[in-house]
């Protein structure tokens, strides 16, 4: 083969390689380029600055830098229930039973035994290490998400934790599309995707019986209101919020304010305990002082603040303090 011909073939092969590579890169990022931008930009900066107990730039659990946080944070209490930590102290059991007092509660340990025959008994997420940088988005239901365009940023986290009725369909641009964990209780339950973990907050023994029933026979249809008798959820991805942790959140973090913590605040503390970096969306009022849900038009509903059982203002102030101390990052929306 002549020299000019060989050069032509080589140039052609090189061109082909470049075209194939750029086509691959382009089609990959086109699905949602901003997701990849946010993800990799933040990963890059995180690993560049990494030092302390996790591989993020700043880790939630760096205790020595803040006495207020260190006084409240107790890493030894696991947020999720296992057979082993399900044995409650008398004091915890009494407090927990008082939340939504049941007239004739079933035998607690018997129900727990039955529960772990239906769902996995695993210690989850207690794997903090200097190599781990687990980023989490806690997505509350505030109307301040409307028009925020946080969707891509939310979707770029490792864990995306939503709660109660939280819809995504129709609100993708503002709230994102992915949900790795959905926190609920029987009266706020909804069907989930097969890949989403269901985190149940139990307020009474009947709630544990309800999740067993909702995943199997569907016999429980009523608690203090009608509830879903069956739920679409992956049994292998169901986890239970620990009553001991619930009491710890109420006493250590809310110092007894309100009757008990809101779903949002309980979820925030769950994230602080299982994540290395926590971004918070959809908490608090919108720019006009309205406390409605992002999927509701009625800005006068005051959906969250005036429930009567939670101290919305106190919770919000603690949340702001956590942000001031760089333990979480707040995205206040519109
Ligand atoms: O109303 P719901 O309890 O379903 O909302 C989930 C959580 O989102 C609340 O528990 C609260 O922490 C947060 N939220 C809020 N401001 C709102 C609505 C909800 O902070 N306007």
C-alpha cells in the first residue's frame, strides 16, 4: 500500500473513533445533562476537599466543631428497627403507646416477631467510613417547591427521601423524578414503585399489624380512620422507624415541643443519621408565608403548620440552626 493511502486509512480510523466516542458521550448526557453535571461537579469537589469521618467535603458527623450538635446527636441509637433493637425499655414503650393511645393493643413482641417473618431483619446504612460520601435529598411537601426548578438537583443525590402523599408526576421539574425511600404511616400511605424502599413510622402496635396485613392478607382496613387495606410495595424493601429513635428525636432535638415530631422532622433526623451530606427541600412556608402542599392550589389551607400536634415553628427553627451550623443545606424554594 502506498504511503498517502496508509495515512488516509489512519486518519479515517481516528475520525471514526472520535465520532463514536462523542456520540456515546452526547447520548448519555442528553437523557438529562444537568443531572450528570450536578452529580459529577459535586462529587469532584467533594473528593477534592475530603478529610474527616466521611469522603464528602463536610460530613454531618464531625462532632467536635459544634457543641450544640454534639450535645444532641447520639450515634448509638439506630433509626431503623431490627429484631434485636425492637426490645423497648418500659419508659419508651409507655411514651410510644401514649402517642395514639390504643384501647386494646396486641402483644408487641408477638407482632414484631410476625413482622420480621414478612420483611427483612437487617441492620441498614450503619456503614459510615472515611471512604463513604452518601448524599441525600430530604424532600418535604411545602408549596415553596412550586416553580423552584430543583428537580435535577434533587435527582442527583444518592438517596431521595419523600414522604406521605408526595406526588412526582406532573411536578418533575420542581421536585424530581426519583424516589429511593418513601416515609409514611398507615393513614398517609400510598402505593410505591418496586425499587423504592418503604419506611414506616409506627405510632402504635396496630401500625405494625397494618403493614403486615397490607403486604399480605389485607384484613386491616381501619385504624382511627379508613386506611389502604393493601399496598403496592416491595416487601424486601420495607423498613420500620424505631420507636426508640422516635423518642430520641422528640426529646433530644425538639426538647418536648409539640405533641410529637412531624413526618418531615423525623425524616430529617433519619437522614442526618444515615447520610454524610444532607440537602433539604420543601420545608417551611413559601415566600408569601403560606404553608400549603406543593400539589395544592389552596394557599390558605395551612396544611402543615396548623395540624395541632406539631410545633411547626420550633421544628423549623431547629432546621434553620442545623443549616447555620452547616450540618445540612437548606433549599428554600420560592
Ligand atoms: O403535610 P405533610 O406532613 O405530608 O408534609 C410532609 C412534611 O413536609 C411535613 O411533616 C413538614 O416537615 C414539611 N412541610 C413543611 N411545610 C409545608 C408542608 C410540609 O415544612 N408547607
